[in-house]
C-alpha cells in the first residue's frame, strides 16, 4: 500500500469533496475509472457496457466497501449521462485535478509521463499495445482508509478489469467472440459489425 500525499478533490451531487469523502463511513473504496473526456458528449461505449451489466452491489457496504465511478468530464455531463442511463451508482468528476493523470487513466505527456497497464509509452509502442498512448483509458483502483489517511492498494488496467462483468467471458464462448474493432470474424464466417458499429 502507498499512502496518498495529494489532496484530490472531486465534484458530485453535493459539491466538491476530498477523496476521503468518497469512502463514506467505510474503510475500503473501489473506484472504476470510467472513460469520459471533458470534450465528449457521452461516456465510452465499453465503460457504459460494463456499468450496464453490473449486478446489485449493495452487499459491498456490508463488507466495509464503497464502489464509485470517477471520470474527468465535468460533473454536469456525468449527471446528465447518469440520468439518461438510469444508473444509481455514485459518480464523481475529477475535472481540474491530477487524479486521472496520477492513476494513469488520462494519458498526456505534457502533464505526466505516459504509462498504462504498467508499461511506459515506449514499451506500449514496442509491444504494439492495442490501446493508444494518449487520451482516456479505463481502470479499477482500490483504496484503503486508516482514520483520515488514504492508501492506494491496487490498480487493474485493460483486460484486468473484465472481472467486473461476465459479459466478455460469455462472448468468448460464441462464434463471433468479442467483436472488437481490431478483430475480424473468423475466416469463412459471415462478418459481423463490432459492438460500437
């Protein structure tokens, strides 16, 4: 665990709050870093699919854990999208803070060294990683609170976040598979548009 030294602030339905308030009265916090750039009018289709398929998470609070979404888009955009989707999960904006950059979900080398999924920009380019080396990415981070001090315990990136939903596991068993933009349908099979198509 790494103690957080910065005082991150988040905008939400009750105004601006520090990270400590996102825990509520609980010692554990799970943050899903939902891709929503400040310039976008709606959230990432993949992140939207994740949240659409989440089951009831109310049992987490009985186990001392709070679950929230955090995005860089300003709070009014998040609030409008949340209402449109009919979601009830707590969602906060990190707009104007270093939070997304420090946790490697907004990649902009003018602000912070580019790193995603524990790889530097050079490593991503060398390995021809499918994710871009700039812009918004998704992730899941776990935090722990001891009194008023918060600690970062863990982050999972890219396919490491799939355990949120069984959707991809189910698609992996189908002939068309995940239907990602960079994947073609198997040769000889009818071609199928991707999820976003």
